[in-house]
C-alpha cells in the first residue's frame, strides 16, 4: 500500500531517463515508448474536480516525460477538463516525440457517474451542427494549420492547435509592417521586467516553485542541446504569464516562437547559446525574497544583454521570407 504525500510537501526533482520496460513500439506511423502514462487519476476523487496537490500533479507529469515516456493517455472528461489543463500547464510547449492520446464523446453526470458515450448522431445534435458543417470546419482548421488530422483505420488523430498557428500569421503581418527582431526584443523589455517585479511582490509559493523547476531543467540542459532554446523560451513565457496574466503570456509565447524561428537561422551561422543559469538562480532568489525592484532590474539587464548580442540581426525582419 502506498502512502500519499501530504499536500504541499516538497516536490522531488525530476529523474534522469532510464531504460523503460518493453522498449518502444509502433503505434500507427508513430514510434512510442511501450510503457505510457495514464493521466486519469491526476484529477480529484472519482476523477472529478482538481487534484488534492496541484504542484505534485504537475511534478508527476514532468517526471513521466523526464523518465522517457513518450505517450500520455488523457481525455477532456477526466475532471472534466482538469487533467488536460494540468498536462498543458506542466508540459507545454510539448517536447519533440511526446504524443497525447485522447477520447471524445463520453459524458460525466453531476453524481460523478459515467453515462454511455455519445453516438455520432448525438454529438452532431448536442453541438447543433450538421455533419457537412463539421467536415467543412475541420477542413478550414486544417488549411490554417490549427489542427492536423490523420484519417485511416485507426480513426482520426487531431493535434491541438499551438501558438505557432498564431505566430505564423502574426509574423507575416509584422514583416509587412517592417518590424524587426530588435523591436520584438524591445516589446519584451517593456513587459518581462514588470512581470518579474510583480512576481516578487506577490511571492506566490506555487509560482516560485514552478519557476524553480523550470530553472533547474534549463540549468541541467547543455547549451548545445536543441531543447535548450525551447526550455529557455518556456522560462521567459511562464515568467510573463505568471506575473502579467494570460494575455501578456500569449504575446510572449508568440514573440518567442518568432524569435526561435529566427534563432534557427542564426544557429546555422555559428551562434552559440549562453549559459545563464547563474543569472536565473540570482533572479529567482530575489523574487523569493520579495526584492522586486532589484529582480526587475536584473532581468532587464539580462534581456538587454541578449538583445545586444543580435548585432546586425536586430535590423532584420521578424520573418524574412525573401532572404533579404
């Protein structure tokens, strides 16, 4: 019998990858770990409501991925919606090779029951649309890269939209307006230090713990690792969202998606990422101690230094379609 840790107990650091039982296997056209993770029980009792310990639920998901598990089973009726939200919070932006398997059509009763799943006809009736309308909606979403479907004997696989669907269009508009990469950094300079200061004023234990995990993950990633840029961006994005709210967080995600697209070109020209782990730890300590002005000033200096390293790249368009 396992004993559940008390809510608020220290969250263990993520483990290092280990050989998983069964190795990997083919799931359609995907190669996944034979051992997956079923996220159903991350919700509250009877798979309803939030978990007793939110931070530990996030830590479990991160631990599963850190151990090398590459597919997670979930559904919107776990909670309902609670487990999907936890997965998004813990793991987005999702690492390459991670796959989420889900189900649709089931229902939950107010008494925590599991009524029979909706049939295709019931789904169409429930949402008040005709079958042709649904097909046309999916076609339009595919055309805009909002979803990706794969039809076959295994059914339909849908990839949830990520920020790249928005940043791609935003990048086109920014290029049309003549915006440069330097201007994008200037916009981030206007919001990120303020978000850091707000985090230091609030001193939320949950926010500080999450940022601590992200700093540790980034610090343990070699700068030459392709995941370094993704994890670095994730830290900046979460700082902005935790300190400035979801709207500014979305802007930061769009901005860093565009910056990563340009960085891939810079990397091919021999650019190397700088190890900023000491700086991240310093700012995290200032936030934890509530020293808002110092934390914001230190983060601003960090962003200004990063922008200064762009050199001539700062004058280039956000998305350069024409190689100019």
